[in-house]
C-alpha cells in the first residue's frame, strides 16, 4: 500500500520546503511533489507541521541501551543497538567493534552479516575499529590486543556479503600495499588511532583510504615541520572526516578551523556512542575497566575519554549551532555525507524518488516523533509519538 506523508516541512536537497508530499511504497520513496497531487490510492499520514528529514546515519556506534557490541557480538545485540539509536533519529548505522581478539572480530562480522540477512531494521554494515592501531594513540583501546596488519589477516578481513565494511587502521601498522588490497576488495579504510607521519598518511590515502576516524582525537597533531595525520586530513579535500561534536572531544576553535579548511560536504557526524546512550544508568564496564559519564562524556577512572554518551539528534543540534555550518549542513553531515562515504549515496541519505524510505519526523528542536525504515514506521520511541489521529 502507498502512504503519503503530508503537511510537513520536507528537507529536500539542503532546504526545507512546505506544500510537499512524500509518497512511499514497498519500502521506497516513489514520489516527492505537490501535496495536492497525491495519488488517490495512497493512505494519508498528517505530519502536523513536523520537519521531515532523511533518517540519520551513524557510522560509529559501539553500543547503546546498556549493551556493548564487544561484550556480545551477536545478531540480538545488533538489533538492540539499532533499535535504541532509532529513537534518536538513526535509521542506518554501523555497529562498531573496538580492538579485540581476532575471534571476536570474526564473530562481529558474522553477526552483522546475519543481522542484515535477517532484515534487522537500520543495519547498514559493520565498523571494525582496530586492533591494527598505534599504542602511542591508543585512547581507551586495550593495547594488548593490537597487531600489525599483514597479508596473513586478509583471509579474515573480507567485505560483508550483505552490507558495507568499514575498517579503522593506523597506516604505520601496515603497508600501503595492504591498504590497497583491502580497498580493492571492497573494504572502506579510515585512518585513526594513529601516530603516523604526514608521509605515511598520504601514502595510505594514495592507496585507497578515504576517511579519518574522529578527526583530532587519537591522531598525530599538526605542527610547523611535521603536519602529521591532522595536517594531512585538513589539507586533503577528497577524503571524509568523522567528527564527534559533543563539546568535549574537540574544542570549538579546532572545529571552526576544520570547517573552514575543507568542504563541509566531507564531514560526517559520528556519536562514538557507548552503552549509556538511552539509559538512566550512566556507568558500564569496558574490557574490565569502569567507565563513568561525567559532564556528558564517558571517561575511565584515570580520566581518559572512552567513547561518548552522545545521541545523533544532539550531535546535529550541536553542529547546527556553528555559524559556519547551520542546520542544513549539519543535517547533511548526518545523512547524505555518510551515505556517500559508504558508497550508498544513491540509496539512502536523501528524500528523493527511488531512495529507501528511511525518514524521521522531528520538531524544531530535533526531537524525534516518528521514524520509518524501509517505509515501516515505529511507535517504539521515547517521548510522545505523533497521535494516532494523525494517521488516516
């Protein structure tokens, strides 16, 4: 059955437009046009003036709702994490595994593949963040898990059959040839948790790496005679940079510099979310270490940042507050930009005919009232959903 979403402010190609109706059928958007020309056989859903956005895409989600992907890399965990983040506007995500033993990596890849095959709503692929990382930029990762990435690992590191595969690696822990072989196989390579030189970083980019994992955090800094990873990231105009905009991971001045140094369409908002997202309990255990949320950020007992307690709605809201960004660009950083990075730019991330009907209805403060994944709505949201009377 067709469903037409009416009476909303529809975000179309970077601008909000009134008087538009979005018609969905069989999980896809089949029409975007004047509300007065809605097909007569379509059921009508009144948005009551809400903003209709493409669903958010989060490429770095460690957990949520009291669950950490590393602790239980199963189909059930993948489904649970996706359901929790859907309440905050995320209709597509990559469950993210931080550095662990290789058998856990294998289990995580298998779980995501099986979840997508089983139709788990909102799961686009997997993000394997480690264990091929630098001890000097380990962050909260366990360095006892770290390995050099060699040809011997390529049999394990194969693209998912049913979704995208993103890997974060430190270029100094492997070779340009291995990076080229990974990207040639279809794996998306992002650079992070790295103390690489500018030259090492540039070599990885030249051999197929296309992203930087949480820019500024856990990477070699920019200095006068050694530009480092950050210098390479700010200079490069083609790669994508993930950023955590929670007010704690990156200083406002650093973000302003980055937003002025490279195209806004090459930034991707990520949450780096931990199990506390969606929970009243703001503490958890990460590989034997106690993590507590203080002042809105996850930290170890020693004060090391340990992911975030950030929801994507808040990340978009925070980013929109930057004068050089604004709401439209902030929305793009959570929709069309990550879709393009993942190679899904013709399938998700826009409200346009032919695209998957992954949509969210929000108020002016970006509180989510309703969401659709492949055209299917949900009432399993925190707070008030749109009233049943609005559906007719």
